[in-house]
């Protein structure tokens, strides 16, 4: 039994990136699908598809690599809020990742969104992870 499915999700992407895999398959949930949509919209992954071929639905994510250097686009995925220590931020205190070059993913009362969107909509919430 996995106590932190979001940390498992991020670790699977991190491991697939470091191993040079093109596609990674992850067990699906609503929160994981929303985080995947944000990663796609921000340009960190090529594409994603939700499949329900077995009892458990899964998300297949096509990872993105630089064409010239073959380096992964996602340099770092960092879990911020954990089940043991939740990290919340008000709309004014949402952190900037790499001085605006990275993305903070925040779970708000208006749904899962990036830190920039949360500041724009003036809502705070739980800071899930940083991506850069």
C-alpha cells in the first residue's frame, strides 16, 4: 500500500527521465490526471493518454527530451507538501520557482493550477510540487 501516491507519481516520472525512457505508465487518479494536464500545458511532456485496459486505469505519459543534447526537459521534480507535513500558501505567498522559470503546482479550492494562475485568480492552497 502506497501512503503517498503523488510522491510515487513524481518518482516514476523522475526515474523514467533518468533512464531515458520515452513513455511511462502510472496508475491513474483525478489529481494525477490534473497534474499531468498542467505538465502538458506548460510544455514539460509531449503527450498523455488515459487508458482503462485493466481494472485500474492508468496514465501513459510521453516524456519530452531536447532534440540536440537528448537531455530531458524536466530537470527537477520536487514534492513540497507531504502527508506528514502539509504546506499551504496564501495567494500572496505562493513561491516562484527558479525566479519564474519553473512552475509551482498548487491544489486550490478552484482546482489544481499553476502558481501563476493561482496568483492571478487570487486564491491560495496546498503547494503540491515544483517543476523545472
